[in-house]
């Protein structure tokens, strides 16, 4: 829908209780849509939907801190949207940019050092499939060649491995192949990758 100041996106979800098997995931799916919409807004407004690469860490932190605290971004987490930040991160690099958005349990920061990227830090509440709660750390990069992206991915993966809690034995994600960062690459809308 067109609006005087831009575009309005309306997301309509089925009510909770319409499918009991999915009720346990209802809040996660809702939060996933909110995060996607923040990323979409950033991609459209700042990058014209250009190619991006995203690194995702999903699990729990060993010390129970928020992802912002664990990354050394506690001061940035206290700032209002639009405020600039600069902080030495525990990934071994200095991060800077602006607070893009915030809501209870979620902080979204622009990150200048990864091709004007976007960092989403979200706390995940406890749920039947995640009794102890968890965190989601999602870093989207733009315009990095393979070597530069590899360095970013190595730094952030090293940080995650040093700070994550191991998954309880016998649960999804407890194997070594499940403890790595996920990397997702996307192409501009309409571009075929085959």
C-alpha cells in the first residue's frame, strides 16, 4: 500500500490456537517476521535490494547475558533509534553505526565495517522447544568480496564459539555440524542464481 511518506506493509497472521502443533512456534514466527521486515526496510532504503550475505547464530549464550552485553554493545543498547554508536566489540573489531530500531528484547544496529550492514540482536523467550530461552544474532553484510566476507565470518564465528552454551545432549542442534554459524546469501530481486 502506498503512503504519503513511503510504503505501508501489513502482515496478517492466523490467530493463535488455529493449529496446536504450531502454537509453540507462534511467537518465534511473529518475531521472525518483525526481523525480516526490519531487514527489508534497511535493504530497500539503504541498498536498493542489492546482494547481501547474512550470518546467523541461534542458540544460548553460556553466561546468560544478552547478546548486546556479550558483544560489548551494552552502551549502544541503551541509545534511542537514530543515535550513533561506536564500541570495541568482543569480536575483536570496533563497531560503529546508528541504532536502526529497538523494541523489548530486540536491538537493530547499522554496522559501517561490513559494507553498511545490519546487526540484529534478539533475545528469545523460553518455549516448549527452547525451555531455557536463547538468543539470535544476525549479521547482514553488503558489498564484501569473498575474502573480506570470510574474515568477518571467521571473527564472528570465533566469537560465537567462545560465548555460546552447548545444546543439551539429545536435542536438535547438539551435534558439531549444528553448532556452526549459518551463512545465507541472497540475490537482488529478479536475479536468477542458477
